[in-house]
């Protein structure tokens, strides 16, 4: 994998699907622009990654692995 590979993303269509389900209509371009920062600022990405690592990766603090 390359360090800047994207493996998860939200699309405008994802936002539109939630809007349609929650408020019964698609959002305008201006409404979507208003949501970009609040959505990205409210995703606890560090906590999600930390939890996934702790749940799925065996870790021994005495083992040191160089970055690949």
C-alpha cells in the first residue's frame, strides 16, 4: 500500500442518501458545502483507528518494527 491510498471515503451521494432518508429530499450544492466541514470535523478518525488496531492487531511493546 502507498501511504496516501484512500481506503474509505464519504461521497456526496452518501450525504444525499442520508438527507433523503432523514428530511425527504436531496440537498442543494450550497447545503452540501455547508456540511463538508462539520462532517469531517466530527468524525473521530483517530479513535476509530486506535480501536481497530487494539481489537485486531496483536501488539507487544517490546517488539519494534521499522516503518515500511
